């Protein structure tokens, strides 16, 4: 699939990016090059790898990038859980991001199953 912007998993990934960039300024300044950076990189990695995978010719190559995207989604979930444990951001905001990340993980997992069935 060349038009990755039509993929629902890419669209939700971009919504997650928007949410993450909305809350990272709430993190302590000393986390600027630590958790803040990690969180934004993980979030951006989700739709970026979906987009990159869509440009690949073989299903095997597509699968590799979609799996990286899934890994980034699990990484982001972990980072948001860490932020919640530190109580740096209102739990409601964290929960909203985590809920979308979990939906994304489910959608990506189903997409992976579809790609694997094509191998």
C-alpha cells in the first residue's frame, strides 16, 4: 500500500503523536533530554514505521517495519506508565494516551497477522 495516510493505524498513530506533544511540556524541565525525548521519539516512530513499511515491495519487508512500529507502541506505553508512577502529569491525561496506544497495539497486531498470512 503506497498511500499510508489512508491506513487507520497510521491515522491513530498521528493522533497519538499529537497527544504526546501536547503533554510532554508538562514533564519536568530536567527530563528534557531524558524521558521527554524518549517519549516523543517512540510516539513518532509508530506512524513513521508504518509509513516506511508501506513503501516496501515485499510483504516480508512491510512486516519488519510494522513490527518495529508495534515495538515502539509498547515502548511508549511503558514510558507513559513510568510518567504516571512519578505523578508528573494528571493521570487522566496519561490514561487517554495509554488507551489510544493500546488500541494502536491491537490494530497493529491484527495488521501483522494479515501480513503474515500473505507470506
